[in-house]
């Protein structure tokens, strides 16, 4: 039982690989496996940012809206060099995360409400920037479009995961994140700048949401004001399935990456066997509930 508690998520990945291989001969083809990694890159990047926030005992419902804002902003600026619009996009996401952090850390607004407010207004901002219509990117703008194709999304995901894991496991900032989520008052009395750490956690989430927006916008060659709707739920699911506690202070990037992979494998297997999409939602919901029950048993 102790083995399953510690390594259960990795056992689940192995079981899903075996199930996929048995259910569809196309599953183990290299093209399909690369496609799975490409598909989970967006949710994985969002989930990494979500992990930082959840570890502080927070939540970020606005990541999908931030993705949409960054996407339409970059599409509007496509006359600029790709490097500059990507920089502007991720700065936009960081500023949105900064607003979330201000409201939560300094305004003392509950994270659910603060980020729900930004989610609602954020889609309005995205619609305003795009004038209510998708903003298409010129197919000749290959320097930007290439960022969302080939192995680039996977590369972005791997780099984001490696850097985030290093930050949480090997730096003082990461230790402060865990301390804050474990016991905020004790962390404050120990000299941790609680408000600044919270602010940084939400900025990281906003930055990574915008990075995911780069991938989505480049891949689809369009800035879509509604592109991120529902993404926050999969990001939360990946973090929770990966063992990040909604009570804060427990979890990490490695588990989140595994959680994102589980969601991606489930979606891929269901698509290969032509199972109706709504079964995916039911199954993911049951997995989240199972992960929460496992967390309660650990406590």
C-alpha cells in the first residue's frame, strides 16, 4: 500500500500505456506519441504555473483568460518581429498575474474570487482587443508560427518543467513557497516575506499562461479571444492528480508533469477508439475525485 501511495501515479501511466497499446495499434507509433507530448505541452505549462499557486494554498482560475489575452495581443502585433511579440505576450501575462497577486496578497481577497474576477474581465479584454473576432496570423509569418509546431511546444514544456522543478527544490524561493503553503503564519513569524512570495507565485502562473498562449496562437495561426476557456480546469486537474494538495505545501512539478501526461494519455486513447468526448470529462472527474480521496488517506 505504501508503494502505491508513493508511486501510484507512475503505475497509472504504465497501465495507460499498456491499455493504449492493447486498444489501438496506432497508439505506440512514434507519430502518435509525439502528438501526445505536443498536445499536453499547453496543459502541462499551465499546470506548472498552477502548481506554484496551489502550493501557496491558492488557486488561479484566470489562466485560460490570460492565455486568450496574450494570444490576441500577439496576433494584433504580428507586424513586429516574432521575438518582440513573444516578449510582449509574456509580459502581458506576467502583469495579469501581478494583478492577481496584488488582489490576493495585499488586497486579502480570497484567491477563488480574485482570479474568478480576472477570468471574467479577462475574456472581456480579449474580446475588446480582438473586436469580438478571431485575429488571423499571416501564413508567411513563419518565424512565429514555427513556435507552435514541430518539437518546439515539447521543448518549451521540458524547459519550463526543468526550471520550475529547480526553483522549487533547489532555491530559497521554493522553500518559502512550501513554507507558506504549510503554515502561512509560521512562515511569516520566521521572517518569510509572505505577500511578496504570493505575488511572485501568481506572476509565475501568469507568465506561464502567456507562454502557453504563444504555443496555442502559433499552432492555430489565430488569436482567438475564447481560446482558453476550460483550460484552467485541466491545469488544476493535472496538478491535483499529480499529488499537489489543495491545502497547500505538498506537491511538486514532477507530479504535475505526470498528471498532465495521464490526462493527455486518457484523451488520446479515447480519441483513438472513437469514444464520445463527454466520456473523457466523466473519467477525468472520477480521477480527480480518486486523487482527492488518496490525499485524504495520506493525511
